[in-house]
C-alpha cells in the first residue's frame, strides 16, 4: 500500500500545511488520497456530517484531497481544558477527561484500534498522507508513541522530516532529531525538507551538502516562506492586533479561545481586518466586537472580569454591535450554571448581562452540523451553515428572538431555532461555529457597518471558492519546490 508520513523537528514547523499540499498535488495527479493524523491536540475542532468531532487541520487536508471530512482522518483528538487535563475524543465521540499521565497510560489501548482503522483506509484509497505531531525526538514519550515513529512502525510507513528555517537553527534541529532516533527509526526517514525559507536558495547549498553528509539522508527540497489565505496550523496561529482596513473587527482573545478558524472567512472581505485583543488598553474603537468560543467558558468569563475587559465591553455595548459565538454567546447572558462542576468548582457565575438568557451546563455535549436561514430575510433557501459543539442548554426570555431557523441537522430535515438577539438589535449570539463562512451572514453583519461608515455596501464572496484557489496556489508552490519524482518513489506511486 502507498503511504507517506510527514514528521517535524518540532511543533509548528509546517507539517500540516505540507500534508495539505501533498494531498492536493496527488489529487491533481489523479489519485484518490486520504489524510490521516492518529492523534491531534487542538482547540480547533469540526463536526462531520454524521455528528462526529475532529481536528480542523485534517478538515483542510480533506478539502485539499477533494473529500468530505470524516472523523477517521483524525481518530484521536485531545482538547486541553487546563494546563494538565484534556478532553479525549475517540472516533469523533467523547471518551473522557484525563490528565496527561492518565492519557499516556491509555495509549496502548488505542494502538490496535489505530492499526485496524488504518488498514481499512488502505483498502479504500490509492495512498494515505500521514502527519505526525510535535517531534519524533520526544524521547520521554517514545515507549508509548502512537503519533510519530510509533505510528509509522505500526503501519510500516516511510517518513520525510521537516525543519523550519525561519526559526533559526534548522541544521541543528535536523541533526539533533536524527541523533535521538533509534537505528530502525532512522532507516524510515527517506529525506528531509527545509521549510519557510526567505532568500536565495543558492546560499543554503553548502549547508544542505554538509547536513546531508552528517545525517545520511537526502534533501527533498526547500519550500519558500509564503502567505496564503488558509487556516493556520493549530498551534502556529499569530494573533494579529493591528487594524489595517476600513472596518475594524475585534475578537476578544480569551485564554481558552477555541475555533478561532471561525474568523478566517473575513479574509474574503477586502475592507475588513480582524484584531485579537486580550488587554483592555488595546481595545480601541472597533466597528464590531466578537466574543469567540471557549473550551472553558467560566474561566474565560472570569478573565474578562479580572482584566477589566468586562467593563470595556459593557460600555461598548451601549451604542455598538457585539456578537457571541458558542461560549461567547453564553457569556453574554445573565448567568452560567454548572451544576455538575464540569468546568470549575463554581456552580453558578454571573455573566455579562447583555442578553436576557441563562445557560445551564449539561453532561452530554451537543455535536451537530446544521443548515438554516436568517429569520429576518425574505430568502427561503438554506443560506446559513456551520456546526455546533457545546455543553449546555440556553434558555431565552420572550424579549430575546432567535436569529436562525434551522432546517437541517446532520444532513437530515429537522426544524429548530438558534441564537438570540436583543430588541435593539445590537447584541446577538449563536451556537453555530463557521457561521461567517456563509456569505449571507457576513453580508448581513457587514453592510450595516458599511452604511454607518458611508462605505459602499457589498455582496460577500464565497469563502469556499477562495479556499479552493488558495489550495491550488499552495500545491503549485510546493510542487515547484520539492523533488516530486523522489517523493513519488517514497510513496510508492508512479
């Protein structure tokens, strides 16, 4: 079976984006390709059509391969809840909450499952492009590794090693990684890639020749530093804090921010810039404030209170628009109740009191894909879409009207309602992640701002079309940078 695994000398060296590029290149060349990452740690997750949860990085890779995202592409997802604990998602469903050591003890249980699932994929696809996590040289984790060399050994996959030159020390990181691998692990590494290079490649040539001689594996290419309108790696996001365009949107940067990919679609709008603000002194005078999703809503609410951002947001709410997404929606309400102490020991916390709603956390997590339409428009087609991942039920007062009529849940016809807006129309919330991907919703939010600022109103473009164009650009850059003949031989494809 044809397969290849991309591992890195460290986190955030570009593994995810190179896997994405290889998926698109192989798809362009006519192959049926599947991305696979056995274990991902991320607060950016996604809900599949059958209501299962997976990491966002594998979602982009699936799109690059021309596939609908499926949970089997990322069978284990770890979602940190604190510095020492995380929620474990297995095959798209919640397995439990564990400490780091408790999860380490669980890994052998998952090993057989991963091998069995991978073998099924091998029978369905021409090739599988795999991604490691962190570094294979994390020797303290080697004995129970199921995501780097342990996974490669489990399914007999060849490996290419990626180093990030933009951080500095790329040759040392490549040499150090290879030095810490066992002999049988070294034999799996068939080549290395230098990523994020700025400048003239000829300057690198002497260093490449020397490192090839030191580590005894060939260089497969040098990928230049580039900027595309694609999702960042889960841990590599740089939160912009500068306003550069006519419309200034502030996203409150809470400590446990999740699904910050919700805001990528604004890259389609030429007159919009997004700032992430975690300090009240940087708040400024934005045109719109968004309170994002959170993996620990109560702690992030208390962060707003402790830092003074709560007072700033409340003052801003008098004459301006605020939108809460998922946990941000819950924060806008009067109270958040946690009777089972799922997030903290606080069983009830006063919220921002900007929407007349109350949220009660429940043990079961809601995980659904939804489609629907804006209630206050005449359009009848399903023009709003996204997904819900949340604990808790929100109860609205009669004064708070829903904003979305749901017509489909997990691809089945089902009527319901989502979100809430106050009578003034300037404070609203929704449980739908990815709602800004829908041009209808972006236009609904942005055109009143444009009108207020005497800017020309616009029809919002499709984010999906932009993403496809950017994936094609990515494939072209990487194809031209790597020795694809050597990579095809490593994958065992013609």
